[in-house]
C-alpha cells in the first residue's frame, strides 16, 4: 500500500554495534544512533521500522481487497506481523 513515494532510506535496516544501519549498504550507512538507558531496545525498534511499515501496508491492502464478511483471516494477519514483532523485540 504505497501511494506516495517513500521518503526514507530504504530497508532493510539492522541493529549493529551501537547504531541502526542500512543492512544492504556496503559501508553500513548509519540511519540512527540511540542513547540512554534503553538505547539497545530503541535501536532494535527503529531497525524494524521499514518492515513494520511494509507489514501494516500489506494488512491494509488485504483488508481492502477482501470480502465484506471475511476480509482477511486473523491467521494471515498474525503471519504478517509475527516476524516483524520478533525483530523489534530482538528475538
């Protein structure tokens, strides 16, 4: 579900050392650096952002395409979200 041009550095992003980097970049282009008590948790959440956006868009599209009685199953939604949720949590 991308109607507008994406205005951010394309993913995938990854948590590496003390920063969020573009995983597909040869030189580890830094996307963000996090600080403070929860820096590692924040970095993992930020690294999952492009995939979360993609999953949300896929779910919105699936709901919009579906039939009114059963637009999309909870299993399909679960399967789209679980990998991204685990990445954000660092699992």
